[in-house]
C-alpha cells in the first residue's frame, strides 16, 4: 500500500541530517555535560552548539534557551512559575479557549489552586482578538498565554499586539510556538514575548526534546528539581543526542522557511481547490486569517470527521481530526468549539497538514480517496 | 485503492479472533481489525477481560503481526444502554439475564456492524464458534459450531437475518485444538494465551449483578432466606444476588448442599432447598421469541431440541405457540434449574431455529 503522510502538525519525520547527527552524538559523545573531565567537556560542547542554533531560530540569546523534553514540559514550566507566584499573592491568568491541552490543563490545575483564569474565545475566523485579550486583564493578571499558530487551523495569532498590551501592565507573555517553528520566521524580539515553547519533532527534529525560551532577567522557578543543569532552570542530565538533533533541525528550519512556505502553499492550494471543486459545500476554517502554509482545516457537512479520517487511513492516507479520542466516540475539537462552531459542524472537521516533501501525486490520490469516501459517508447518514 | 472486499474483524486480542483475521487475509479480504472498548477506562482497567487494556494491547500486537489496520472503538454508551441496563432490568425482576446474547445482537453485530459500514465494509467477522450455512432458499442460517464443546450458537440466536447475512465466522467449522495448532503454525504472539470465553465479566460470587447495581445506583429488593418449610434462615440485601439453582455464595449452611429454589420479587424471599428434584422441570414458557424461519402460527407445534443454557446437552421438546407473545416448551426429560431470564434456544440438529427468554416453569 502507498503510504501518504498528511499529518505534519502531529509530528514530522526527522531529516536525514538530524538522524545522522543524533546517531553520531550518541555514538561519540556519551559524556555527562556536567562532568569536568574530557568526556563531559566534549558533551558540553555539543550542548553549546545546539543552544546557539536554537537561539538563532528564534532570535534570542543563547543563554535564554532552556532545553526540555518538549513543549508540554515547556508549557508546564511556565505555569509552574505562575503557581509559585500564586503562593505569595492572588493572581490571574489570561489564555485562549483554543490552546493545546498542556496549556488548558495546566490552567485547570491552577484553578484548582485558586488561581483565576480567563479563557478568551476565538472569532469565527479562528483568530484571537488582541483587544479582547487586553479587556480580560485585571490588576491581578500576571501572565497571558496564547499560541502563535493554532494546531488545528494553522491560524497565526497576534502575539506582538498582545505583548504590547500586556507589557504596558507588567504582565508576562508566553506563546506556544510549536506549530510556527520552521513555518514562519520567528523572532522573540518582534513578538515581544517573555516565554516561548518549541518541540523539535514538529520541525523535523527528534521526539522528546524541546525548548523553553526564558527572557533574560526572569528568575524562572524550575518545574524539575535536581541538579544545576540549564543554569538551574531545568534539572536532569541533558538529552544530548536529542538536543543535538534539535540544533540541526533548528538550523535547517531557519534556513528553509521561505522554501517551505512556497512549497506548502502550492500543495495546499491544490488540495483546497480540489476539495472545493469536488464538494463545493466544504467549509474551510481559518481561510480569511493568516495561516501557516501547511495547514488545511476543512468541514465536510454531513460527514463524521472521525469516519472520514479512518476511511482515508485504510487507504494509506494519514490525516487527523481535531482531538484524537478512541475511534467511534468522537468528541468535537475544542478548537472549533472555541471558534463558535456548532457541535455538528465541529464533528465534521478534518485536518490536513502538509509537508514540503509531499507531492502533487499524493494530493491527487488524496482527492480521489475523498471522492470515494465522502459521498458514501453522506449517503449513510440517514439511518 | 484496493479491489479486495473489505471486512471488519472484531479483534479481542485472543487467539480465536486473531486466527479469524488471518484466515480472512488468506482468503484475500482487506481486513480491518476493530477492538471494542465496552466500558469506560476507569471501569475496565483492572479487569482481565476482552474489554480491558490488556486485550487492547494484545490486539494491537497481533494486528501489527498481521499487518492490518487496527482501531480501538469506544462504544461504552451503546454497551451501557443495550447490554448493561437491560441486564440490570432483568436482575431487578428477580431473574438472571444473558448479557452475551444482548452483546452479540446489539454490539458485536449491531454497533460494530454500523461502524464497519462507515469504514466501507459490508461484513463483520468474529472468532465465534458457529456456522452460517445457506438453506435451500439461499438464506444464510445459523448452525452450531463444528466443535460442539466450543459451540457458541446459543449466544447468537438473537441475530436477525440482516445480521446473519453480514456475519462471518471463519472458525465455525473448526475445533479449538485445530485453531490453536494453526495459530501456533502462524507464530501468533497469543497462540497459547488462555481462552477469554464469550463472557466479558468473569464473575465471582455474584460480582456482575452487584457491579451493575452499584453502577446504576439502583436498589434491589432485600428479604430473607427461607428453607422449604418457610423457616427464616438469614437476611439478604438484594434479590439480584441470587439465581435459580445457585449453590455458591448463599451464605447459610443447611447441613447438606443447598441451592436457590425460587426468588420472590414481591416479598424478596429467597427459598432454599436441599432436594435437587425440587428444581427439575419438563415444562417451561418462553417469550420474546426470535424465529429464523417462517413465523409460527398460533397453536402451531414444532418438534425440535432445546438448550436452556450454554454448553448444555440439547433435549428434545415440542414447542407450541400459545399466543402472540408466549410459547410453551414441553421437554422429553426434566432439566435442572431452568432459569427465568436466560435464553431457551431451539435447534434441529445443528440448525438454530430460534430462541427466546425463559419466563418460568411448571
């Protein structure tokens, strides 16, 4: 069976250079970077190179990079920092209703501890309105956390505007930039953020490694207690092969952004136009907003998104629905509900997320598979 | 796109469904494995059963070995409504339900068949030991499995013709030892795994009814345990814990082995007896009949055989359609503990004629 992978927002295949470097580092640099001897020093140099590469991807200083196990840990670290503030005084957090579960569930945990949280809904086009974020601020607000690009729709959020409003009141700004790295140019100064989270595997790096950018001057309260690694901001012996792979991936992502965008826009238009000409009543979510180039969120009225996803999978085409539960018991995506969709509309949504290595032939095969599955699923709907 | 017929196989993680899937692959089907999650995770976590995580991981492993697609489908809402609630209703009536009959009808060949259709598959296969054989008119009819020790046709009588037409049971013509042999030949990871049985709820000491009472927050009629003479022996906290002929877990000693002779829904009284003969009966009544052939006319009689529980030897009988909702069954020999709520399934040789729910005996 031909395998077609259109789920790059879930994860991306590591590039050959990444695979080579992870293997090389694992084989040749086994030392503990905290050791003072030659083995430790060699490993530490790997860490330094990767840190420089990662900082270049987001326009930060090298010492503002904290390596983590991925964006979930990075996000949790930010909220652990807020939890520490909340032990001293009454605090408030503003976030959006369309964040990743690692943000939403961290907020829910903070609420259990008495922290007040405001969840701002997205507009119909998938955008968070910066003025609405500003309106949610109170004198107790200490943090605003809004993702840079949404995982379901690809819609790019006005983080720079939010940061201006937040900083005018001394509020810290966090963005989960997982879906933006390698897809749009990233610069922490332009964005004006204090914290930024990345996962390497979303930009062709290895799984299980990520970054938390912490702006100089912020005394981060660490999530992980232990040794003094990452200048006492993240304890635990560093995942040196993974971090090396992240470094290589960061460098490739940074250099490849414009090619990536060009190629993905081309493929996505082909897919989007193809679907619309097959099924003119298909809804595109986030079309009128700025989107990352690879993401296409579409609603097929009268079709269960889960069933459509499984039908494509049986033909070897990997796509996604908003939130993956068990097959059969399909919960609508909180992102689409957060954009004001009805439950029925939200259940009809699937997500195609492309990569530059996808081909025109793969798009054609996907359109053909949709052409078979969608009419059949629609005809079955009336029971 | 593949031109092979697509079929969904209910994969429990056990050896039977694995071999069924493998045989269908060899018959050139495009096989999609589906494992049903029947209970919410918090309920099934500790249970070693076909619904547990244990089974899901096994099913995933064999699907990987077979190189087929595998999905885990949550159907606990349908299972709760159509199997658990209905079973509880029967317990609350002082009777003993048969959840496996309900599950085959509503879940494995109900919910799963609907799900299969959304995947573009017209048929559902399982590892059941039963056979589907076309009759003279070309209708697929349900027959016993060739391995009479493993035969599961008793649990399948309630499938309707639409379901029988969609059901594929590749192991129906085989014996269990042969299945294990073929599984071992194919090197399946689970070839020597213990049988899961048809029963998802391995129940000790009435655990299943009590589990369901708690689950639905229901109350059950409490009452007394009495002997044949009406002497009160003990109190009990709910009739749902007792089934006709039950010997274990009664909680009183009568000097001789005692068993439940009757359960009174109105008073909650559970009568115990030490005389086996008290529970023998050769005349019983059945309702909710599902009949696979021409519908029976009022007054019509049919000579056949009946089984009043799984694994029991069939006994010849004459059934009679008494009225629109009730048939009587006169048996050629008396059977022990013909239990209200359980299924009576009618056979002619290996052919399943139909079946229904036992109401009571004379």
